C-alpha cells in the first residue's frame, strides 16, 4: 500500500512540476515579447541564405519521440525539453520539420567539417556506392589505398601506417592495444576529465564519473588535469607534468605502455592543456619506455585552425594518432596512424575489422581532405575562429556570468559561473540560455563535468559576416532582453523565479530517493512541499506565487537539513558505498553528473 501511495505522490509531483515549469516559462515568454516591443529591442534575425529545403512529409517530432521511447534504448538522451526534429541540412545550417532554419554551432558534436551535405562529399559517396558498396579488405580496391596515402601525407615524421575503424572509441581501443603489445607493459596514463570512449579499455582511460560504469577497468592511471582555468597550478604546465612522473615512480613498475591525451578536451568542456605540459610529459613517458598516443578525434582535421592536428600546437610528435568525427563529415569512419615499426605488432596474431576501410567511407574521407584543402577551411577556422573568440571575450568582459572563454579555431568553450571568484558552475543558467539560443535559431552544445560549458564546434565553413555575428548577437540579445525586463538578475536571461522552478525537480528527486530518511517522513514532507508549490499554480498574483515558491523551498531546505543530520549519525556506523552510480546520486544527474554528449 505504501508503494502504491508513493507512486501516486510521485506521479502527481512530477506532473505538477512539469505543468508549473511550462506555464512559468510560457508566461515569461509572453511578457518578454510585449515588453521588448514596448522598449524597442530588436530580436536578432537570421542572416539570408540561398537555400530552402523541399517540403517535409514524414512523421512529426512527437511521433518520432514516441517511437524512439518505445523501440530505442532509454540511454539515448536529447537536448531541449521539446527536442528538435532535424530533417535537412546545408553548409552551416539545419532545418526542422517546419522548414525553420537553425545556425549549427555544434556541428553534430564536432563532426561536420566541410558543412552539411557538401556536394563534393555527397558526390564521392554516391559514385562509390553505385560501383561497389562493400567487399571487405580481403579483396583489393583502390579507395582504401588512395585515402590511406593521402591521410599519411598530412602527418609528420614516420607516421604513415593506417588502420581504419568505424569510430573514435574503436580507434582509441586499438591504439591502447597496440601500445600494450609493443611495450609489453599494461599501465597507461591518461588525464582526469578526459573522455576517450565508452568501450572496455577506453572507459578506463576516460576520467569522468558520469561516463564510467561499475565494471572492471584495469591498468589506467589518471594524472592531474593541466586545466589553466580550474587547475591547482593555473597555467604552469611543468608543475602539472610532475604528477605524471610521480605516477610512473609510485604507481607503476617504472615502465608504462603509454600516455594518452586530447590536445583540447572536448567532452570535458573544451579545456586546453597548460603551456609547456606536453613536452615535459613526453620526456617522462619516453624515459619509462612508453608511447605517446594523441587523441585527435575532436581536435583533428583543421578544427583548431592554427594546425591541422591539435598536437602540433605543442611541439611534440606522437607515436600513435587516433582520429574520427571530422574525418568523414558525418560518415562512420575512424583511423589509427602509427609508424611501421609499431604497426608490426598486430602481425603476431590476426587483426581484422569488417567495415574498417569500407570503400564508401574511405571515398568520403578522401573527398573531405580535398575539400578542406580546396576551400582553405583550415585558414577559415583560424581567421573566423579567432574573430569569434574575440567577440566571445568581449561578451565575457560585459557579463559576469561568463567565467571563461577558451579553445582555438572552431573548437571553443564558454564556461558559465554564478560567482567568478569561486567559479561556481551555472548549471541552470546554461540550460536556460541554450533553450533561448535555440528559440533564436542558434544551436550550440553543452559539456564539462558540471554541464556548464557551451561547446561551440561548428562546421569549418562558418563565416565572419553572418554566422559568427549572429551567434554573438543572440548571446548579447539574451542579456539585453533581461535588462529590459523587471526583476532581472546578473544571469543571462533567467529570473530568480525561473531559477527556483528549474531547481525543484532535482531537489525533490534527491530527497525522495535519499537513503537515510524513512518512507513515511519523505512522503509527508514531500506532500507538504508540493502543497505549497501547487498553490503557485493558482490565479493568485505573481508576488503571492513567488512567496509560495519561497515557502516551498524553505520546506525543502528543512528536509535537506534533516536528511544530513540523519546521514551524519549513519556515517559513524557505516562505510558509505557509492555503488553503481559512482557517487552521482539517484538518476545520475546530481553532483556534476549532468548528461552531456561526446
């Protein structure tokens, strides 16, 4: 009976919260529109573009979402409360089911390099598909050889032997295997806050709790992250590098298989390595007999602008380079490139990948390389990306909410904080601004351990005249909009009342599923809290509604206090076990475990 009552309470609670949030944001949006018109604020308009997609006649977003929930894995998440149904794309723009155009500032997670549906890439795919789609590498076909040669010519030194895979995770798994085989050692060092994939080996190299399941992940040591913004040593790369030497001295036999890192951490929130870090680490790893693995899955293929590969900006040459994402402009393709000497280790046994080196995929990859060179997209990433970073820094100087702007070329991050001195992550504000940007027709990503970093990784064909100016104009517009409205605070486009609305679901979930409070007390307190929140759904005035919300939050605070008092007593007798959530709490979203994309 208690379980039934609990489910009913939870159901009513969830529905009430969803209804309250929808109504709150709807009312605010209507008031904003009217007030902005009265105050003469211009809403940013999308730059002109000479393409209109054909009419869409497929299923609606709601129908697709229902189908997805029934037939696809529940682990597949999506952006926005009302997810977009994207049906068409051209260069740096995407189109939804209604034909509305969006500026793509995310590039399919740093994957679209040449622009959506680039005619040269599409033509290469179609022509190869018409001739032969798949035959396996057991037979000869010039497509794989042509591309391997062109790819090797883009790398320095003796990096000229290519193994093709289907993804970045596969590429990193293979790189780790090669390093272990070549050195005869098992230990690999990676960085905290890194993301290298979600398979058995790469999950071990990944160092963010919200991407790690509670399975065996052996032989990987995680060094202190050389993060210039949040790191303990600021921008002193050599001090961070000493931790790698300490790991070798105290955590291994003195010999390691390798060191793996991203030149710019993507999933981790566009974090650049502190200057001087990689050369110092390179020396330590080489003395320990290890190989240097450069993960270029996100930073490769001219995205950083200043170089074709991210590692080139640090003055080192790796032993193994892994790549994916931008390699095929959206085609499933990855690669591992190493030296002939290192590559020899895979001949000790059979190594085979059914789809690696597929003719269609490698034809697409070769076309991407040609487009990057022909259209000078690396130069564009440098020039336009630098201009975009300047504009974002100008916004940082203008608005306290922006704590840091970082990255290179078209791999940029904007970290939002509620307190610049304490660097408190502005998680609710980040989600809200993303929604506002989408409403204005601009799509950007989100990352970082706390989910408070905008990831700006657009197609490399972004232009200074329209795309960059429009993106920055929209961010600025959200703040200007807020300044023209009553009851504003220092956060971009989010009112205190909206902040309270966004906090309640996660707080309630923590309380209702907390391990220490009795079920009866949880339900009793929750019903009292929701009674107060429910009163704010009435037709009372705004001041009374906000007062009821504040009273509800006070009740939440009291409940939280009681939980922690009980927890302190419990902790004296019991050892806390993080369990399969890795300390992230029920639902896996508290404590920095926001769902972000790779």
